[in-house]
């Protein structure tokens, strides 16, 4: 009985194993990227759902710090 079970025909193309390894690494990276994107989207959805649980009054209020972006200038003209 022989142990040579060349199902992919790698004896004919020596670069096939390298191509298969590169393809599997690319698919693995794409899977990691998909998982990362799904986790980020789920986190954003959770924050949105928490925001929906807040009372209506808290969403209709004006900004508590509307002038926080303005710089104060002293008498010498320095910020």
C-alpha cells in the first residue's frame, strides 16, 4: 500500500503548495478583518441602543458646553 495520495496534483506543479499557503493566509486575514468589522458594528449598535434608553428630555436638551471651543484672549493678545 502506498502513502502517496496526491489529491491536488502537487507533483506536477511545484508552486501549487506555495499558492495554496498564500491563499489560506489571505483568507485567514480576510476572516480576521470581517470579525473585527462585525465587532465594531456591534459595539456601535450597543451604544445606539443605550442612547435610545435615555429619556426624551435628555436628547432634546441644548449642548451644556456651547462655548467650550472658544479661546479666551488675555490683555496682551495671547491665547
